[in-house]
C-alpha cells in the first residue's frame, strides 16, 4: 500500500491488536487522554477509528524507546539498497 494511501486508512478498536496495540478499549482511552496514543477520529454516530499511519508511528516509537532494539521499518530500510 502506498504511503500516501495509509494516511487515509482508519483502523477500528478491533483492528488495533493486528497493529501491535493489545490494549483494552478503556486503556486506549486513558492513553489518548494522557496524550500517549493517537487521538481517535469520529467516523459516524457510533463508530470511531484511528489513522493507521499514526498508530504505526506510535508502535515504532515504542520500539525505538527500548535500548538495543531496531524496529522493523528501520531495519528494513537499512537493508534495502539505495
């Protein structure tokens, strides 16, 4: 999927676990309120979602914060010839 298309893709609470966010709905809400997780987007009267690119960036930041760990995206970019 092209990078610009990811900016237009939303993921639901159910989808978050597939992208490395194994938290409950309540915990995600707490993280959002504390400014530690991307803010949800209201998609309809009873539906919210998160921008996929923001969720992926959040997950990568969590990996980078760990000493000695190279996130997948960084390792992949480093191994790809220019």
